[in-house]
């Protein structure tokens, strides 16, 4: 059979190939990573068979029985629990509580926990501190993907879930590159996905986060898995929010709320948990109600507006989209003639949590107006509404539910698009 051999240079980190040598890989940026390889192409005439085509309606329905963890907040985000063969990628900043969360929510299931970052002693110590039942937990420190698949397949117990902590530490000796490289991550993830689908065992992959806030590794990593979860929260805040950025078998609207204490991550079911209940009317503080999935949550927005002595006044934002706050400042400056271009503005969501909902616009605008004009706002006042570029106040997604829940939790007055139609009316309402 005729063949052709060609000498190539390949990056051992990402697999990029080139006919010439580079000191720095143009694909992944690794230095001195090119190795000479022989690329053999075989020329042969092979018979081509037509792809098999079947009628979709003739396929038997797949069972959708989910395996629940009995942790309502976690199951809510997944869509009701694990599906057989589902592959989940859990990501979050170092120290946010990813491993702690999994120990908490999986303690009632049979689990194989593979860790290349912590020893069995460390995992055991954390489990004892969290008072987690480890009778159904099995541990392995072998991070070779073939060994992980073999151990999971030959396990004498019926495993419910396999956890890999982390995917950046797993490798295959048959794949070029070091563990954590783009080629290794892509290939070992593909093998784990194939195993999960064939064995009908859910697999959870823990992923690292880059300094930009993205999941480390090639983007195909997120395409290969069925569900991508992010655990968010400030390291020095007790609250954590679990979000689904991708979910093939459920919605991406739901969130799970947890609170970190000495006993681990505990579910938060009270939507007013983020609020400080003590104290009276306060300048620069407004309560906003937003809907996340099927639940209403109430946040505390704090603003501080002070005179600036800088050519370009400071704009510091925490827990909100920075550009959204700049937009609201421009709307207030244009419509209410507020000279905010001469003031430093600090806006934050109290409690170390974040929100991207447009329903918070009215509350953010109210807190800024309150701070600028020194108008105190009652802690019983709630705000819900979107602010447009023209200064209009518009209704938001599931507004009726937010207003109903706000009334049920004792907020009054509840200011929304039903009460004020513009920023002008809002300013007058606050000044009364």
C-alpha cells in the first residue's frame, strides 16, 4: 500500500502542527514545546458505505428517571437530579467550595472520587469536619484516564456517580503533551464522555478557572459535556450561588443558593437571607427583587456618591455589570440633570453576591439618587423594574411573581413600573 512520510513539528502542549520549528507555539503560547514527528499518510482506495439512516419515531424512548441527591438547591439547578450517562463540568475559582459542595450533596450516593490534587487523608479530614457520611465513598489518586475508566467499570459496587478532581490533572500516556495541555484535556474528556454514555454512569468533572474567569483548557471541553455549572461567590463572603451556563437536560435559568459556615455549605431557601433586617431608613441603600429561575430573591444595593477631585471620577462596581451601572449613571445625568461627572460613584451588591437581572435597574438608580440627594430609603421599600435609555421604567420578566412575593414578605411600598413610569417620577417618589 503506497504511503508518504513527511517530517513535521508538533507542540506537545496543544498538538499544533507546523512544517517549521517555532520557539513559541502560535496556538497556545508555550515556549520550547515543538518536537519533530513523522507524519505518515496512507493513500488507498477504500470502499465508501452510505450512512445508516433510521426513522426517529421508531427509536424507543430513553428513560428519564433522574437520580436525586436530596439536596434541593443542587437538584434544582441540574433540572431534578442526575440523568444516566450525564457528564457535568463544575467550575469555580480556587477556594470557592467546589469539593466541599460535592462532598455535601453526594453523601447519600455511591461515589468514586478521583483526586489528583488532594490525598485521601485530606479528603477524609474534610469529610469528618463537615460530618459527611463516607460509607459509600470510594477514593483513588490514580489520574490516568484508562485506570479511572477501568476501576469504574470493574467496581464491585454499583456506582451512582464518578467525580474527577480535576480534569486538568487527568492524562493518557497515549496522548502527546503534559497533563493540563489542550490536547490532553480534549482527549481524556472524550474518553470519559464515551465511558459515561456506554456505562450510563454520571460523571462530574471539576475544572480550573483562568484569571479571566473562564474555564481552563480548550473551548471544546464545554462542548463535549452535557452540563456546565459555575459556583460563584466572593471568598470572604459566606454566600455561594450555583448557576448552569449550559444544560442539555434542563433549564439554565435556575440557581442554587448556599451559605458557607463551619459545618460546610448549607442550602438557603429564604429569599430574604441576603438582607440585613436591623436598622431604619438609610441613605444610599435600596432593596431590589429579581426572579432567578422559578424563585424570587431580594438583594440589597448600596451606593456611595461623593465629590471627586480627580479629572476622571472613579466608578467602582461590585456584584453588578460595570457597563450597566455606567449606562444608568448616564440616564440619571441626562434626565435628572445630576452632575454625576463631578462625583465618585461606588455601587455594590451587599453580601458578596451578584446579579445580572435588568430587574435591579430601578433599585440601583434609586440607591444612587438616594446617596446623591441624601434621601433615606425605608428598609421595607422594594424596587423592581428595568430602566431604558430614555429614562422610562419598564416591566420585567415575571414581575407579577416578584411583586406578589415582595408583598408576602412584608415589603411596602413596592415600587415598580406599575407605580412609576419614568426616572422623573421615581425621583419625586423618593423625595416625598
